[in-house]
C-alpha cells in the first residue's frame, strides 16, 4: 500500500486577516442607528397622539359641562327659586357665584311675583377656545318661559358665551355672557 503525504498549508492560519470592507462597517452601524431613529420617531408620535387624546378629552368634558351649566342658568321655577340658584352656584367659581347671587337676588322678586317658570334646552354648542385651565363655549339656549304675562308660554332664544375654569380636575362656571 502506498501512503500519500498530506501536507497542510499553515500560511492561511497564521496570515493576518484583511480589514473588513468599508461597506460592512457602515452596515454594522446603520442598522442600530435606524432602530434608534425609528424608536425615537415612534415615541414622538405616541406622545403627540397621547397629547391629542388628552386635549380631546378636555374639549368633550368642557362642552358637556357648558351645556349642563347653561341649562342650569336658564332653568328656574318661582316655587323653587333657591334650588335653581344653588344649581348654578354649586358649579361656579367663588367670584362668579357671588356675582350670580347678586343678579339672582335682584330677579327673585320679579320671578316669584310673576310666577315665572323656565325650562331650558341647548340646541347647539361649540368650543371656541380651550387650554388646560380655561375654555370658552358658545351655547345656543332655548328657554320655554311661562309666567302671568305669558301663561301659554313662549320660547326665548339666548346665546351664551360660557367661560369655564379648570379647578381640581373639573370645569367650573367662571362666566356667562348673553350674546
């Protein structure tokens, strides 16, 4: 039998390796950089979405409260005048509550002597301005009013610019200007 000599070329094992091509170095850093960039963009978009959701929640709540408070402003019954007064002052800032008590005090005699009754409904409302602490809402209020002068009743249309202040995570009535 014959044996063959197998020789191993050791030059490839001991030779220094070639430096990586510049293109593979770029690829090695490009992938993590793109991942970081995409993560930052996703984080930014998520934050902006969250902000928009928060703002929309404030807007919807302000609109609901303005409708509710406008109805309280326009609804009264001469037999329960103090209840109507409390319905407004309980949801008002201190300053507006004082102002409203003063105006309502002047109207009390007129409403009681005239046997006035008013039931208010909101036909339309829209937020005009909004930020984290304040909102203004335009409210179209219709009042079905009855009294001794108009026993069959009539509908009075009133437009209010309702101003709300955000206090302790709730909207309070800060102003109501008839337009």
